[in-house]
């Protein structure tokens, strides 16, 4: 999907888009739960200069990574496991062209609501979903970055947000409660729109998160860090429910409307730190190498003029 404009020089970025494909599957009701998806992509670089884990779709938690050192330097990371989708992208243009990276994470599973809601039609209940959303964007004058998420429950879109940084100018569009201020960083709880759903039957919950970043000129850059981002809340109710209604989900580790993170599936902070340091080193080395090459070329040209 090409849509993003980074800065005055206009960079069109091909994003990793999981939304359309999975919305079509969700509509059929044929998607087996749980399902996790993580993917990364890059644009404007020789693919041979990029390496990492491709990710993919699985019934087990997945992670995808990539690091590039070609026309541009950048990284992209995505992860998905019960109750969490996260993604990070950063990119620096090294060749005065357009270079970008993007990452997407997706998760879906079943939730069962039990009990009786006397305030709703028989066999149904009204609810809304609580989530934690944390991260930040940054961009130079001709750089840009963005984050987008979608939350779907019982085939209905109950929450979405798009936050963009184009050359340092931030714009926000959201249908969830909690995102009250538009800025380069956000951290805190959000709440979805309310929805009427059936009781005593599995209903499907899906979380989708996408990030992208890029530069549209030499040394122009962008970054979007939402790796520890869209999560079910810990220590408080997952759903806002009517009296007499409870929520449970083996797919999302929800017991009595409380979420317990799967500690074995969560990467240690030190792991992500080391990975980020390694990816950053790729960009630094590439930038230094390019500057060194440019100096040597200028030196040769000067020597030739002096001996001419």
C-alpha cells in the first residue's frame, strides 16, 4: 500500500499491510485461533544487503527482524504473542534517494463471555476493551514515520489510530478513548468503542499494529518505536463488562477478565537492547564507510588537480 509522504521531498513507502488479507479471512470466520503474524520489509535498498528473520504466520508466537546496509541503513522488528503486538522501524537514506523500512504484527484469538446481562437483549452483552499503547515517533526535515493500529472484535472494528510524523509535524487520527493529545510520544491506557456481542459463545478478537519510517534525502531519517506497544492491560480488567458477566480466553491468557502475560514468550529487555545496539551499529558503520569513501574520492580529485 503506497501512501506515505515523508517531508517536502515526498517519499512513497510500500508498507507491510496485513490488514486487508486478514479482514477478509476474519469475515469468513474460517481463521483458526490463536494466530500470530509478524512481517518486515524495506524499500529503496539492494535486497542482498538486508538480512534477518522473515517471521511469518504461525499458531505459536513469532518474531521477524531485518537489518539493511545498502542505499540506506535501517532496521525493522515485529513481534506477536498472547496479549501483545509490537513493531519498530528506523531508516536513514544514504544515497540521496528514498529509503524506508516497515514492520507489522498481528494476533487473533477467541474470547468467551459468560453470565447474564439484564441491561441488554437476551443472550447478549455490551462491552468495551482496555489496552495499553506506548511508543514514539521521530523524523528529520525530509524524513517521516508513522504508526497505525486496528482492533477488531466479533468482526467489528472497535478501535483504530494513525499517528504520523512528517518532517517533525505530528498528525493524529483516532477512534479510541485515551489518545487526547497529539505528540511525538504516547504512553498510557486506551479504551475501545462499545459493542454488543453474544454471550456463551466464542468471539474473535484481533490486534493489528503497523509502523514505517524513512528518509527522502541524504542522511534524512525517521523512526517509529512501538515494539513494547499494543498490549492487553496487566493488573486491571481487560473488558469493561456489565454486572454478572465474566470474560475468559485461553488464547489471550485471560482468566476472570484479567490478563497474565506469558513470561516465557516475552523477550528480555536486555535481548531487545542488544538487538537494537547491533542494528544501530550497522547504520553507524555504513554511514562512516560512506563518509570515508567520499573523503578518499575528494582527495584523489584534489591530487589530480594539483599534478595537472
